[in-house]
């Protein structure tokens, strides 16, 4: 369960990711046009009505977040190298990309995986987050 503020931050990150990394302005605009409640519903997140938040943060979590960030960046760079004719990253092996740069399904899949991993981290499920990201990286290796 997340606070409204946490959902807003995730939504803003998703918008930036879509615009800056995926270079998909349509997806960024779509995500930005949602209310935090609509975004939470779309991502199957629950908003805590009391806005109480866990106060558990540790250096280990911060280090893990950096590892996750680096892994996602590496996966995207690797995907771009293996698909130089495409304007945005695609997950190889999914069969969804058609080679003309229109890989909205692939970008949505990457964004969903990253968001799921971030949600798992926020909930303190570091192993689950790593499993999600490792699965994404494995698909990039195919």
C-alpha cells in the first residue's frame, strides 16, 4: 500500500522514463494525463487513505536501488546495440517488435517490469525485484 505522494512520484518517474529512455512522447503524455488514482488503478497499486508511511530505509536498500538502476540502463543500452535500426528499445525474443521503431508493446512491457520491480523494492521485497529485473535482462540476452 502506497501513499498518494508515492504514487505521484512513481507516475512522474514513469513519464520521464517513457519520454527520456523509451523516447515515446505519446506514452509519456498518456501517463501524464492520468490522475494518481487512475495510474494506481492501471498499475494495480493500492493507495493508503491515511498517508502513513513506513519509516524503514537502509543503506542496503539504497545500494540495491542503484544496482537496479544500473541493470536497467545496461539492459536498455544492450538492446539498443542489438537493434540499432530501432528508435527505442525493444525486448528481443518477445516477437512484438516489427523493426520499424513502433515497439509500443515492448516499451510497455519494459516499463511494466521496471515499475513492478520498483514496487517490490518499495514493499521491501528485494529478492522479488531482482527476480523481475533478471527476467527482463534474460529476455534481452535472447
